[in-house]
């Protein structure tokens, strides 16, 4: 079956007991045993829950992986994967990963003796050079946040494999609909299901997918041992979100491409636009090869710095000023003062997260309404620039 059919059906099979076509939400924390140790496959919902298992099966299938695990948040999923490392191990973190990922390694796992280096992985030579005898894992995102840099997963996987390293790809921004890193050679995929998988800004969750049985067993052990499981209601919501992910991603991508065009055409007010499928983008060719569409995320630099950026953000009507991304509603934010405010100022500067930068999570509303909203806010922010 093709992706769209699997998105609708996998994990959503009719309930065997009642025939219900919508998956039941099993809220039970514990399960009756006929005799001591004789179960129907479930004992206690931290170690296994039927609603969660449906979600785990669905995410794994859509990522083209064999095995999936669901978590209480994207960061809980990341923590379980990082928990594969031991004191003395070294990790290579590629380019601009999510700030919370950096914080996890810098302020949590570093305390447990796991070291890391950050590398510009646009060149495989940089990656090769950063590998140490104790390197165990490479961690990457593509496209990156907030500057939408596209990294070559296949190339990075090749180098990782040659050195026996686990390659973890955070596929949150692209979603399983637009890009499947396991098919490009990654070992593990992580998701914040809070974003495009859930798709409606009404849950916080995470997922891990792999085709390695051994790795799955280790992460499953950590899921149970650390107790970082999602509740059954959130699993149900994520599963429901997945059923329309193909429709949503198509519209997100169409709308975002239209906004990227409108922004690029307003050279009097806009300095730079970052969107993977923008023809002028340096990673356009790679993005076309690696992703089936451009997705809903983009960023741009407005002329006039913070003053113009804040006026733009406060004038928008269809877009809501807010953090997070991947929901059906359009969101806009100021990375330097919002999502990336926790990064040290010199780090923000190094990454290009300056006061003129605005990030958009383009939703699935009417294309013309969205484009008009952006154009109107640009004019209000910079009335004399035309
Ligand atoms: C790319 C990426 N990965 C991971 C996370 C963390 O996910 P969560 O907020 O669900 O813990 C986020 C959150 O914004 C993200 O953008």
C-alpha cells in the first residue's frame, strides 16, 4: 500500500472485540491476569498499552521502519535515544539542532560523562574530521530550525556507517510524509509528535523509530525503566492526526511555497527567505532529491530589525504569534526572543538568529488569505519601503 492509504489505516484497524472503526482508548493502568503471569499481552500501561501500541505501529510503518516507540514528548524520545550512550562516549551534533536537543546534551548528558562536538555537516569531510575513537553517535536534523538548512542524510549516513556510528535523525520538521531518513541510511528517527504528526496543537508527544531489533529493545527498556510514556488519550490524538497527515502536508507545502514566493518578491522589505523548495535556495537541489515537498516551515529576514519584526508579528491576523509549529493553524514567532531565547547570545549570533529573523509555521488555511496576511503585515511594518 502507498503512504496515503497506510496513513489512514495502519494502527486504525477495526477493534477486534466490538468492530469499532475508531480505535478504543484504553485508559486502564493495569490488566487482569487469568493466572499468575498469564496475560493477554498487557500487564501494566507503563510497559505496554494497546492504544499506544497502535500509534507505535503506525509511526513505524509511515517512517518505513520496523519498530516504533511512543513517548511523553519529543524530548522524552530524545532522552531515551541519548540514554543508549555511556559515560566516556562522544556524540557529533550537526549544525543547528533544536535548542532543547543542545540543552539536553549540554546540561544533562554532559553531567553523565557524555561529551559532544558540533559540526557543520554540509561537508562530509568536516564530519569525518570530527570523529574521535570514542564517538558513538551522530545527531542531525533536516531541515534545520530556524534557518531551514537541508543536510544530505544519505551522505551523513554513509560516513556514519563507515565508522560504525549510530545516526539519529530528528525528522520533526519534514514529518514522515515528506522524508524517511531510515530509507536514506539513518539508524534511528526521532519525532516530536507534538508537531506535524499530531497536527492540531493539542498534544505533547514523541516517537522513536528504527529497524534494528537490538536498538529497539534497548530503547524500549529505557522507555519502561525511565517511565517516559505518553497517556492513552494523547496516543489516540496522535494516531488520529496521522490519518490526515498526507492531506495536511500537501496544503502546508502549497501555502508555504506561496508565502515564500510573496516574501522573495518583496525585496524592498525582505532581505532573505529560507525555504527548502525555494529555487534560489542553496539547498534547493538536495531538498528536491531528499524531500517530496517543501513542508510548512520557513524563516525570513525583515529589513528594519526588531522594530519592523515586532510590528510585522503584531499586525498578522491569520497567523497567531506563538511558539511551536506543525498545527493546522498558522503560527509566527521571533526566534531570537522566543524559541531560541535560551541559547547564549553569542551562540545565537553565530547561528544567524538575529533580531530581524522571523519564523513561520504556515498552516492549512486558504492560500490567498495567508499570503494577503503576510503582505499586509509587511506593509504595516515598513510603510515607506516600496
Ligand atoms: C525539531 C524538534 N525536535 C524536538 C522537539 C522537542 O519536542 P517536544 O516539545 O515535544 O518535547 C522540538 C520542539 O519544538 C522540535 O522542534
